[in-house]
C-alpha cells in the first residue's frame, strides 16, 4: 500500500492540477502495479485509460468491459497509490442515470474525477473510423454533465467534458459551440481531442477558448509537438494516454518470443524486473511490518467440517476411504480445504468423520466420530460436534474446492449467520442434487455488497413457480447470536420423527421459519463440489 504524501484529498489534488498556473501532466495506468509505477516515476496524477484497461482485460475499447469491471480495477489502482486518478469514463456508460450512479461509485472508491465524451453508447475508440461515429445531441450530453455534478458529494470531484467534434470532422466552430455548452452545464474542464499528426486544430481551439475553463489535451497523434507549444497555448493539463500499456505489450512480446525460441531463461533473466522488485511494488515490506504488529491477533474462527459420508457415486474410489480423502492433483480434498482455511488464518478445525473414519489422519485437526453415519443425515452428523461449537465458526462440507477470495469474503461479511450463494445458474460445474437458494433479491452483479437474505433452500429449481437466485455452495459463517439460534434449532429438531433424514438446508429453512435472518453473500462461480466421477476430472482442471 502506498504511504500518503499529501494532506489534500485526491479530489483536491486533481482540482489543483487543473487550476495550476503551470502546465501539468498525468500518465496512463491500467492496473494496480502500473499505477504504483506511475506514482513512483513522479507524476502527480493518473489517467485511468479506457483503451488500456480494455486491453489488459483482452477486449476491445468498445465498452466490452463492463463499467463495474472498470470500477473494480480502479479500486485496486486507488488503494495502491496516493495521487488522484482521472477516469476515462467513455460516454458515462449510458444515459444520465448511469452517469449519476457512476459518479457515486467512483467517489466511494476515492477516484478524483471522470472524463466523459460526447459520443453515443456503446462507444468506439476515436481513432477507429472517428469521422463515421455519430456524436451525442448537445442537450442530452449537457444533461448527463448536470446529472453527474448533482450526484457528487465532494465539491472537488471533477467532471471533464471531452469534445469529439474535431475527431468526427465537424470543424472548429462546432467544437467551440459544444465546449461552451458543456462549460455552461457545469463541466469542470474541457478535453479537446484531435487525430491529426500536427497540433494545428488543438492550438486554434485553445486560442479561441481563451482560458474560459481548464483545457486538457491528449497528444497521442501529435506527439512530436514540443511541449513548450502547449505552455504557450495556455493548455492546463496534458494526458499521456496509453503509453504504459503499449510499452508493457512490447516488452512482453520480446520476452515471450525469446523464452519460446531459446527454451531457456538465461537470456532474459537479467533484462527483466527482479522478483524482489515485484514484491516491492506489491508492498511486501509493508505486509511484513504489519505481520509483526498484528499477527499475534490470530483468528478465533473455528471450522466445523462435515466429512462422514462415503460418496457412493464415486464407486471404487471410496472403497477404503471417505470422499473427503480422495486425491485431487496429489492432495486430498480435505487437505486442500485445510490449506485454504489456514491461509485465511483459521487454524482450529473439527472434522466430523464417519465412513472409514480411521483414514482421516491429517495433522492439526480435531476429529469427532459419527458412529451411526449410515442411519442419519447431515444434522445427525453436525450434532456430533456440538461440544466443539464456537461463538465464531464456519460450517462447511468437506468436498468443496473454491477460490481463496470466497472464504475471505465470507469472513468479512457481517451477519449472525451468513451463507455463500453462487448466482451463476448456468455454472457447468454443478452436479448431483444442488441446493437452490431463493433470496430476497437476486444478484445485481454490482461490486458492492447487497443487503440480501435467504428465504428458502430447496432441491427444486422451480419452487412455487419462482426462479431460484442461485446455489447454496455448502458454506456458512455463524457468529455468537447465530450460534444460539442454531443450537436452539437443533434441540427442537432432535425430537422430530424425521430427524435422521434432515440436512443443513432443512436447518436453514427451520431458522427462516422462526424469523431468523440468514444473510446472503453472492459469488459468480469459482467453486466446485465433488459428487461424481465427472467431478473428479473437473476438479483436476480446477486445481491447476
């Protein structure tokens, strides 16, 4: 993480650049490490280039990367730097309403400003048939500017209006007309763009504009123009717009070709950044200092892992061991699960064994035995570990494979009981009899946490003629109040005639019927449970 270098907010820093008496410069970055490099080079600001961010995603600069993906990347860039970021916001990703939401989300991530261009959504890069691209109506674009300004909560948040009239071949009078309208609508500055290799159009515009508001340029095509010409013209801010992504692509192409042809690293190792330098850019030193300060405060979360079943669909693979001890890529399912828990700081685990319990012999676990596993289902297994319940615990199945962020997100989500729901109903990795989750709201795929609760778990994908919101993946977090609810529910259900057939979804549904809120955190894939032989193949691919 970067150390703060200024007492000014990032919004104030960007506004100071625009209103400076000197010609100022900002440089493109497209992810966290490139943003850190830009700051270390001495630049006072960063251009969050739409072209560069699209390129690092491997898609075209035509709004193929969603605005939420862009905002996600900006968050990493903002977190790792202390200088302001001006986002290349294309057309604002839609109409005035999209613009309002965009401004709010940018402010939440400490992004200092956004530049929007007067083309139509979805946009195409200005240098691809720019003269064939229609421009937005002036009044409509002014409304978008006003909507953005009305939505900002920080008075210093900046909205720059990018005029594309010269790119589209509409001439200087139209460019001036549009710039003045956008200025009157509240734009904090004007970006005038040109595709000519000489700066004539830009300098003519600057002369007519005469400093009415800050003027920004992007000299990608007229790069040979002496910088002094921009100073004399009264330009306020120069954006070097795409040179970090282009230089990195050139370097990677050379390195990859060299390694492929030589079948060796000997010729490249001394010509590329050292691993230690990468660690430095990632903030490894700061993490080491933090570990020394905070590591003693280890997690008190206790995991309860259900591992009593054989997994009959796996046939001979579970002849002498339970499903949890099947090897995937050289490690058992349970060992992989324990590694993931330990990486998250969870070192206390109780494994509830049953079938071939003696084969579960991992170090660092406490083992409970369900001797009657053949005559009961999940709740009968869970209750065997009740003496190991904790005021902060995870309850999960032993056959889960998942990306690390899923467990991290679960730990960070507030709630007395929280479950993980995969909203990707087309997930090809789902097998067996999935647990369909019906929730108070469907996943809106925003990068921000929704306030969603579980309303039912069912084995039916069409329960009461309603479409499910996703799959419960078999993982829940239970805090103190939730533990009290859970233990009371288990005590009530023990007396039920069908107790031996009840599952964790039955327990969740019982709690919901009692009015207990079950919080939902959505994910989008990136997990797998192993139920069948086909799942073994998928698991091998998943762990590569």
